[in-house]
């Protein structure tokens, strides 16, 4: 997921801070997700999918379709 999350963020021209604020978490949390240090909870996964308008399968790397 970490690669997809970073790609989506950069595609939309967003900073780590932008995503963190939208998700209600710290910048470090989003950075850790992108680096593969931490995995988001199920609730956070849903929030990220809604925010980026992609499926969980896409974000998790199980599908190449949004």
C-alpha cells in the first residue's frame, strides 16, 4: 500500500501535511504509512480510500483498477 499511497498523493499534488490534516492524524502517521513502517487501521483505510476516491483493493495493491 505504501507505494500506492505515495503515488496517489503526488498525483494529486498534495503534501504529507495535506493528507494528514484531512485524515485527522499527524504528518508522521502518513509518512509511516508511505514508508511501510505502519499499516492503517481498517477505519483509516476506509477514510483514505474515500479521500483518494479509490477502492481498498487498489490501495492495498490487490487490483490495478481504481
